[in-house]
C-alpha cells in the first residue's frame, strides 16, 4: 500500500499546431489528459495532464512518473510552451511546484495555503 500524492501538469501555448502536437505526445504516453481548451483572449490555449490515481510506489505510479518526465523533456525542447508540474493532496507533506517552464529560475517551492501568506 502506497501513499496518495496527485501529480498534474498544465500546458499553455499560442501556436495551435504545437498545442495539438503536445497533446498528441501526452496521449501517446497514455497520460490522462483534458481536451485542449481555447482561452477567450490573445490566442492562448491550454490542456492539463490530470492525476493518474495510483499510489506512490505502485508500478502504475512509476510508469506515469516516467511518462510525465518524457513529456516534460519534450516540452522543454520546444520552448514555445508555458507549463507547470505540481503535486498536491500529499498525505506526507504540502503541495509543491515540482518544475516549470521557467527553468528553475524561481526554485521549487511549496504552495502557500489560502490565507497562509507568501
């Protein structure tokens, strides 16, 4: 029995063909994804890789960790995207920003609870 920790990635971009390519990459990796959603303004669109539901340490969780890492490497190689990977609902600790398209300029940081400052 493993502990619960959700992982999600939000991906945004302004080039439709690249957003479709990113979405297709996530789907090909068998990551659970939302459809691409068009923003109201400025030509942005986004989609999410949602939590897979497995517990940490399970084979399924490890496979999804690897798939998310492949997607992150692909997104990093295509710098036209803004993205963030987060973990939340962690039975062992606080929610966290794991990595993002800033390239670590802002360090990995914990997410402050509402009303918790920061």
